[in-house]
C-alpha cells in the first residue's frame, strides 16, 4: 500500500496520456514506410578506405525495420496492459482516448449508464491501472534522498 501512496499522480497521468497519444500515432502509421531515395545525386567525397559501404536505400530499409519493430513492441505491451483491465475500464479508455473521434465524457457516462462522479473516479482508476500494467508509473521523490 505504501507503494501506491508514493506514486506521483500528476506525472503518472502525463506519462499515460503520452502513451495513449503514442498508441494513436503508431496506429496511424501502421502501414506507412519511408521510401528510399532513388534520384541520383552527385557529391564530392573524400576517399574512404574502409570496406564498409553504405547507401541511402540500405539506411532507409534499416530505419523501416527498426521503427516497425519499435512500434510492434509498443503495441504488444500496450495490448497486454489493456487486457489486464476490466471490460468497463477498457471500454471507457477506448471511447475516451483511442478512437479516431473520441467521445465526450458525458456521452461515455451516459453510454455506460453511470453517474458523472463515478465516471471520473473510474477513469482515473483505469488510467492508473493501465500505467501500472505498462510499468510507466512515476514515483514521488523521497525527501532527504
């Protein structure tokens, strides 16, 4: 219980909202890939006696693979964390944050058939549970540390 008291609510809320924005961004970019430059360009370069060669096409391919892997890891971690929430918590977060056109708070609490005050308590609880499940909670600084 002392662990939960040590969580910095404001910073944790900022962190989870950043992750929710990141989720939407990765979902938007899911099929986008950088296109390698195929136009010839002429530059004066110093001779390189190294056996390592590099091209823009290779660099773009490597970048695409790295960014795709990063997105897949994030989406998998996010999905596992969302599955740890209850059905109503998942529905609330999905409607409020993850849809292309998020619903207004009053629409969500009417849809879930709960009061306004219960909606806000449930939303905050759901966001903290998601932050804990993702391992992104922020703790308060210890005094005198």
